[in-house]
């Protein structure tokens, strides 16, 4: 079953709770999680929590610039691989989150607690939100302020947020060092070591093992592409 099918029918059987659980309760049906395999069940809960968080925060952000554009809706469908059979369910959840009286802070705080020991997954949430924000080719100042606020709730510093942001702006507007999260003074050897670590940590298989659904693999692939491009620029500059 796809993650969207799980979300559409997950009104019972999950231990997410909090504002995300309340939002989930607004959907009909149920998806029974097999608790005989606790490891698999925990992974499924993480998948649903991650996806619910991106949907909820994406819905709240969609109006950050004052309007929800068709490009943003299309980006949500295409980047997150929503099958036509689940469009109505996902649209319903998106609208529930948009109208929910709970502020985005409550969703962000719950995700920060759920993934407090997994900063790479929290970065993946921000990557997903950036994909939605830049769908109309412009990241509006209000959207960037929103994303920066979510990043702070997640526990990221302003510098760390700048590194995450760097991967989502046009290549000519960013420093390849920021994309790789390093200072230009880094040695060649440390640069190579750090680059390999980034690629390893952001491999799609590794993200899925932490609870990022396979439908979000394009986000990981785009991130790896930005990391590779940045490294290639620096390697060429340094003659590596």
C-alpha cells in the first residue's frame, strides 16, 4: 500500500497523537498496523508522521505569500508522487490542515519531538517544503520567513538554515561551499571526507530506512544532484 493509501485510511491504529493525530482523525476509514512486528509498525508510523507533517506545514505555508497557486498544487502532486486514485484524499487532508485552527508551530513542534534524534529527517521535511515554495519559480520573502521559523523550531541555527536554503536557490545565487555546509577554508582532504559523508547520509535508501516514504525519493535525488554539482564546482576550482 502506498503512503497515501495509508494516510487516507489511518484514522485508527496509529500512535502519533497530538495535532497531527487530530488532523489524521479528520479522515474516514482505518488502516490496521500490524503490531506483531513492532519494528515495521514503528517505521510505518514514522512514514505517516513525516508525510502528515509535510502536508500540514505545506498547507500552512501555501498561503504564506497570500495565495495558493496552481503551480504549488501541481508541485505537491508531482514531487510527492500522489497517484490519481489518492488525489481526493490528499486534497481533503491538505484542505483540513489549511483550515485547522492549530497554528503551524504546533505541527512543527510535534515533528521536532518525533524526530528529535534524527536531524536528517527534519532536513528532509524542510526540503519538501522548499520544493512546494519554489514551484512558481520564486521563493517569496514571506515563505522564506516561514521556513526559517519552522527550521528554528526544529532546532536548526540560522547558519544551518542558510545551508539548507542554498540547495534550493538557483545555482548562480549560491555558494557551493554553503551547499556542502562547509567553510571555504576547509582542506582538500576534509572536503573529500565531508562530501562522501553527505552523499552517504542523503542516499534515498538511507532516508527510507529512517521513515521517509519512497514517494519522496525525488527530493533525495535532487538534493544529491545539488551536492554533486557543488562538489564538482569546488573540485574544478581547486584542481582536485
